[in-house]
C-alpha cells in the first residue's frame, strides 16, 4: 500500500507571477485519488508563447516602422518539468 501513495505539496496562491513559490502544506494521499487538471496538463515539446511578444522594429523610409514578423523569440517548446515548474527553450 505504501508504494501506492504520494506526497502532495500544495502551493500557496501567488499575487504576482514574479513572487517565489511557497508551499502551504503536505499530505499523503492514495495515487488512485489523484486526478489531472486541464490547466496543468503539460508535456515535453508542447508549444508555448509569451504573453507579451518581443518585437523587433527596423526603420523604414519616411519615418515609418516596419515590424519584422520572422522573429519568433516569443515562441518556445517545453524542454523540462522540474519541481512543479516547466522549463522552456525559446
């Protein structure tokens, strides 16, 4: 029965995305009681995007700016899962 249990660490809700993660409590539960959550269903090689894309502008003629659409530095792939966080390669 011990092999079918897991230690679940609950994370305190953060007010901002930059706040460090703090654990609220731990509890031992049966793995048969665990369910996946659709908001946290990450897999290796999933494509992710930044909320604020980085744009590169170049000066065009007559003072207009032209956005370079070929820059995809705001698109990445999940390359690792570590301690409840995802690792992204941009």
